[in-house]
């Protein structure tokens, strides 16, 4: 993937105008980081997991304590979307801030101007993002509930819902499904130290499917039944409308088996590469989010116990982007942004940041 270098506001506006920016979400970062990692999942190995009374996912301790302090003061919207409320007020969570506004992303990419480093903007195709907003408020967000575990529930109704979720999403996204399906096979290959018997058969069948070759429907159904037995679940008789539905079902069953194996055997897996980016956009009472045209990616994760040293491990979803921009000359770009009304005062619009903006502005005069 080519890296595009931007050195001025004019260059940036020209590039964004030519790239149909309405098709993308944006995230600005003031330095280079190898992965996009939410605040609650950064440096997770630095936490002390030896204390049994602590929650096994460290940032939930913060959220739980914060709720105990402020929960009785919240309105129904903030209580229902408490993980968003926590993120807004500085509690580490597994939410990653993104924006619809490319100029907001540019502002954040240009922070830390005293460091001789570039900023970066990551662009994400909206069409490749799965909206899970309606699912998250159903779960107790200040208690032990991980979205991946919800996706892996084997009860009949839960499994049907998971398959339907991905079926609806992938129906018009064949290229994305191909990419993520093959990533899942590759990740299973690394986890199991080679292709399992049915993985190899599935891969061959999937290649036939991609090449529009004649399908062996009976063999595909046999694969689904074998996966059911592996997962010890009596799935159901699905009415398949199209051949693509078979492979979406196989995709779901394969990733459930994959996550189940990680938890059972504690095999270290650091990144989850085969899930689409998940969007979380709750109703918000925060003016700051509205000013920043903000929303979130929900970064899923899986906690497991490493068997040799008996320490907690974490598999974290990789947030994949479509375009990367390197932002140079950050100081001058910030000045240009200020001239068109993009600055600390308008981005945050609270008393503290308005005061800081006034002090910074007058200091430079």
C-alpha cells in the first residue's frame, strides 16, 4: 500500500476532494504507531493480573469504579451507552475514536508539533465497516461481556443471529468477504501449525466458488456438519438461498472454533485479522462528539490464560485501513487550520479548552 505524503492544508484538501471523502471515515494520529490500538488495550501487559479480585480485562475495573461513582447521576441515554460516556471522560476503553470530518482528523494528526515526527491519517471505507451499535447496548458494558464471546455463543438462536449478522453484511461485499475468509484460513494455519483436514478442503472449495466453478454442494454441507460436531452443537437446518450462504456459515463456524481453541489451549495469538471493522455510533449527549463529527470503532478482543506461565493473554482485533497519509510540516498546517476555524476552541468547545486556546493564541502575538 502506497503512503501518500501531505505537506500543506491545500494539498490535503485537494487530495480529499479528489478521493470522494464522503465514502470514508478518518482517524488522525500525531505519531507513527504500528497498529491502531484503543486506549484500554494499549500496554495491556503492564497491568498486574495477579490480583484475583480484579477483572480479567483491566480497563473494566476503571469503568466499573467510574460507574459506581457517577451512575446515579446519569440520564438513561448515558447509562445505556456507558462505555461511550467513559471514553468521553477519559476512562480507557476498547473504543477507537474516528470522525466523518477529514479536517478534524488532520487537526489531531498535527498535534505534538514540538516533536520532529510526522502525523498520520488513516482512511477507512465506510462500506467495509459493520455497524454493531444495536447489539452493544443489550450487553452490560460495565461488567464482563466481550463482543467476541457473544458472537461465539452456540445456543441455536444466538448462532442464527450471528450468521444472519454476517450474511447481511457480506451479501454485497464479495471482495471483502474473500479477503477476510482467506485471512481466517491463514490464521487457523498458524494456530494449528498447518492446515487441518477440513481447512484444506474448505480452501479448495472456496477457490472453486471464487472462480465460479461447479460446486460440490453435498461436500460443503458435510463440512458444515463436521464443524457442528467439532463445536458440539446441533446447529439447525438452514435454508440456503445462494451458494455464498454456505461459506458465510462456514466462516462463522470456523472463527468460533478458532476462538474456542485459543481459550481452551491458551495458544498465544496477538492479533485477530479476519473480522471486519466494527462501528459503534450511539445516540450522544456530548457536544464534543457532535463538533468532531465523531463516532467509534469497537475493537474486539479475547482474553485467554497462557498455560505454561499461567498469565493472562489477549488477542486484539486488528483495525485495518484502506489509505494512509503521512502529514509533514504540522506546525504550518495547524496555523492554516486555525484560519479556517479548526482549532482547540472549536474542536473541543468546553471552558477549559477555550481558555487554553485564548492563552496559546495571545502568547504567539
